[in-house]
C-alpha cells in the first residue's frame, strides 16, 4: 500500500490545452483536451503508463498548436503591414 501513496501523476496539460483551443489552433487544441482528459482519467485509476503516454501526446499537440498559432499571428501581422 505504501507504493501507491508515493506514485507521481503524469501532468495533464489541461489548462494549456484549453488555451490552445481558444487562442491558437482549434483542431489541435481539441485533440489535446481529449488527451489531457485521458491522462487525468488514467491518473485517477492508477494506470501510470497510459497516463504518461496521453500526457506526452497532449504536450506534443500543445507545442505544435502553439507554434502554428504564433506562425499564423506573424503571417497576419506581416500581411497587414504589406497591405498598408
């Protein structure tokens, strides 16, 4: 029983996933939210390996979504400067 008390939960990245959905890249943000929820559920039932995999996927999706969002903002700003 003592081993269960010392286990660490995989991060869910849920807040980051919600931010990405609202501000950066909707499709990847939604996929990241799904993975974040899977990680949270796996953490809740003690399936550390499944939680770690879902957490890793959510993190990768969030990074890609953030990069896409930043690139899109740069493109939009550049296009606005070109048109003026």
